[in-house]
C-alpha cells in the first residue's frame, strides 16, 4: 500500500473518527473518508492544510513553515472555521450537511456527510480527458436541467443569506445514494490564502469562473457570478467541453453558442445568456434565470423563500479576522499567473442591500412567467401613512405540483393562517382550485420604485418580492398593483 506521508494515515483515530483513506486534496486542505465509531457510519472530514504555508510534523501536527507564515496561516484557519459556521446556517437538501467542526493537531477539521453517489464529473466524458476508443458519454438535457434546477433551489437560500459560493464546478457537485445533487466546498479559506503569488488556477477554475473573479474588486461580484459558473457546469455536461476561459472570450469569443442549434430549447438559450462575458448582460438573480427555462411539470419552485437568517446576522469575516500586514494590490490578467495581495474569503459575504445592479440592456430574454392567476378582490385602509400600500385579499389558483405548505411559504404565511382563511382546506389540492390569501399588502407602483427600494421599504428580500410578482425584475410598470408578502415571516 502506498502511503500519503503528508496526510493522516489510515487507522489514525481523530477523536471518535477513524481515518480510512485520503479521498481528495488541494492546495488548501485535505479530505478524508472516515468512520464515525460512535454512530457507526461513514463521514467525510476536511482538514485545513495549506501546503504553501504549513507542514506536518510527526505525521499528525500541522505547523506554519515560518514565523512569517503564522499570520497568514491563522487568517486562513479562521476562514476555514467560518465556512463551517456559515454552512450550518443553511437547511436545504442540496447543501452539504455539516456534523461538527473542531480544532486539533494545530489545525481544524470539518466533519460532514459522505456522499456515496460520486461527483458530477464522473457522469459525462470530458473531451479533454477522453482516451482513445473511449465511448463519449454526454448527459441528456432533461437530466442536466433537473440537476441544475435542484441545485439553484438551495443556492437561492445561500444568496438570500448574503453569501456567494464562488467555486461551482463539476467536482464540487456530489450525489447522495438517492441521486440528490449536493453543493460542497464553499472554500472559505482558499481565497484567504490565495493572495500569496499563486497561479490563477489555484484561486479560480478556468472555464467555470467569470471574468469578474479574475479581479480582487468584490463590488463586481453578485448572484450573476454563481449563475455563470452554474451555466458553465450545464455546458460541459451537455457538450463534454469545458467552457472557454473567460479571459479568452473578451475580444474574439470562440465558444459555441448552444442557442444557435436547430430547435434549441429555452434551456440551451438560457445557458448562453448566463455565460455572457459582461456581467451586466447576464441574469442578475436566480429567479430571473430560472424563469427563462422553467417548465410546467417541474416539481420545485425557484426561488424558494428566504431563510430565517437575515442578511445582518452574517458577519463579514473581514471585520473579525486579523488583517494582513501588506495592503498593496496588484492584478495582471494572465492565463499563467496572477498576483493578489489582498486577503478575502471565497464564500464572501455580499451585502446585497447596499448594491443596485444595472438591469441587462438590449438582451433578448425568454418569456417570463406572468401573474395572471393572482387576482385582487378587496382593499382596505393603508397599513402605513404616506404609503401606496393597502391591505388586500387575493385569490390564488392552484397550479400543478403545488402544496399547502408551498403556497403558505410563497406568501409568507403559516399553514395555520392559510387554513383558517380557507375552512376545509386540506393537502389534497386540485389544479385551478381557488385559495383565499388574506392579511397581505398591495402596492401600486409609482415613479422611482425599484425591486431594491421596495424590498427595503417592506423589509423583505428581493427574491421573495420577485417570486410573488414575476417579471418585475425586468420592468416595473407604473400603476401595476404588486403583492407584498407577509412582512413578519418573509425575512
């Protein structure tokens, strides 16, 4: 048996976890398959081990290579611990489940679920890795569409929490035994340490990273950044070809346009849209992108309601971690090397409430879902003075695959309140069934109203506002009556 001397050895007891083997490694950490001897089950354990700044002593303890490396090592360690705390806040089947995080051996360990279904990259044949006489295996469009749709359901929750993934790629998408796709490796320590004169490929993944990630200006980052990466994943699954590096697409774009294929579906066209080099020409949020290719038979709704964690509850790690001594920043667009001296976190906390992004101009967008099924039947006195908002009762018509809990969540209500307003309502819904929605607020659009402004005025997320008022992310028509979800439960 060949031993990996830089890693913990098989049989080593890390508390109650018995290390079985090394299953993954990168420049900033190692991942092991281990056995939880208390619960008698397999787990994956991620170990903080930045090879450029640390080494392993006596096969166990990890130490910084020098006194000068100590500050950088500690910075990355704090980012690693922050990743665990951040992931623990999200509760969705497509986000990797965290069991615990602890310090030992001079470093830190993240214990998470072990996904036995393998990673996405094993489900297609990459042209660049194809061997002679190997049968090319590509994924069917409906399968890819389902995987991407499932993943962005969880990713919406992450974005609502003020966090970006920033490293979505096939190797970071795993599957459970039941084929549920799972997003892993938010890599909070990776960019924190990637600031030390490293190759660009250790900070971003060429082909899957949009152009704005080649810069250290975090103000250019947003949901559109993860959308690009997710579309790149769909692209390689369908074609077997890694998308062209964003830096090679600036002047003469050699990438295939999937929407130019005969009888190209809305999904293929939406991939092209999301892969636009210019971030302002991409969908600006997941709801906008999903609406371009959603189908009536989808058994999930995007975006899901915002999590209970408000944006303000997530602290930017830069405010609690020690700042590095060097403050100089240099950036050179190069396929070979990038020098980035400012430290940050890859799962960066983006305060969406302080950004107003430009809507895509001149971009031909597929037809959006309309809200013709939502009708107002009654108005009462305005809830707040000097406001165009009025309490309303609306009628919701059930569509395919809707549930009572899903409808309640959509409008920010509890199931109890929904059922009290609709005596006899049960979980057996029929298409076209009318359900009364009470206690909401309506708002008549006036000059100057934007999704951004209204979300803050009523204390709800932009995603929630768009969910119940499809199309407003593209155009806010003066005089249109908008539905405002329940304020108390929609944050």
